[in-house]
């Protein structure tokens, strides 16, 4: 059981991993995870057995942080900036997709209305 230190946070059904497992999964030292915690790049949870852990989304985020920090040479402040704007871009793209969907729906409704008016006009012209 100690080989796979996986525990479930009691308020959420998500799986959380201890820092040592996160370090293995994200290929970073535990000290780096703590630095990211101090910089508020990840949000740890206290698990049932008292150890701190990160959810799957934060493990994925740690991989991105590692890439930005180690491969691209950004300091943690710059990493925070990139992550915030990355999140903002995703939000804007989602809003844009919703707007496009709404426009397509309205376009379809207008086409149906125009078609109905054409039929009504054709009926009125046929009655003359």
C-alpha cells in the first residue's frame, strides 16, 4: 500500500497525490513543488492522512511549469504570468465559441423566418 501513495480528499471526489508522487509524475524535485506552492502556482490540499497533495490538474500544471521554467528558462514570476494569460486565452476562446454558436442559432432562426415570410408572400401573390 505504501508503494502507491494515492489518497482521496474528503470534500472532493478527485484523486490527490502526495508531493513525492507528484515529483515523480511531473519529473521535478519536491523542493520545486514547495516553491510553486509558495508562489501560489499550485494549490495543495491536506489529505486524510495529513500529508499535502495535489490533484491531477495540478500535476498537469506542474508539468507545464517545469517546461516553462526548465526548458524555456522563465522564472516563477514569468511562469505565473504565462499561466494566467494562458487561462485567460482559454476563457476568451470558450466565450468566442459560445458567441459563434449563438450567432449560428440566430442565423438559422432568421433563415426559417425569411422562408416562412416568402411562403406567406407567395400565397398572398397567388391569391391575387
